[in-house]
């Protein structure tokens, strides 16, 4: 029962973000123009870094799409955004390592912690790969990798292998469809 409710919440949040994105597109487009003009690629890096470090439901893909519509080269936009995301994932990993079992146990409870730990030990590498390419908040996967002490080498390689291509794909798709 609990997993159905959690799935409903995730689908609901994704739907609300999508509907909000569509409904407020003219305002978002104007906001992107201001951000790009005022902050350039440094703004993309910093905002993506913050969005991908902190667990929140809005993916940085929205910002990448906005930047891909500007006059800045799409490859530059994708590499800057992807690099920031890789760096944010690494920060999330070390935040998770710092919090450890005790820190996370306070937030999610022992039962959920044990369930997540079992799944992460069994499928951790795949969780990072799937989390890095899907709408699942990548920061949650990064923190989990740190909490559950995934080997740094595997985490870093899977993050690098997925986040840069994802941002390239999002940048090109955003530019192609808008």
C-alpha cells in the first residue's frame, strides 16, 4: 500500500512540474533570457550545481533546455551543465558519506533505511546508471551511494558516463523541439 502511495506522489509531482512548465512557458522563456544574458555559462554551472546537489523534484534539464535556446553553442551548454551535474553528484556522494546511516535513519526511519540498503547493495551500480538517466532526482541517488558506501570509483565512473551524455541529449532535444 505504501509503495503505491509513494508512486502516486512521484507521478503527481512529475505531472505538476510538466503541466507548470507548459502553462508558464512564456514566463520561463523570458526568465531564461534574463539568466543567460546576465549570468552566462557561469550561471548555468552554479544553478545546475545547486539543483543537482540538493534533493528537489525539479530537474536541471529545464535550465539546460532554456540555455539551449540561446545563442550559446549547444555543445558548450551541454558540457557546462553536465560537468556541473557530475560535480554535484560527487558532492552529494560525500554529503551522504558524512550523514551516514545514523543521519539518514533519522529522516526516513529504520524500516525504509533497511529496505533501501538491501536494494542498493544488490543494484547500486544500476541504480546510479538508471537514476542518472531518468527523471528520478539524481541527488537522491548520489546521497544514497554515499550513505551506503558504494565504492567511489564505480560511483564516479557511472556518473561521468551518464550525466554528460544526458545533458548533451537534453540540450539537442530542447533546441530541436523549441
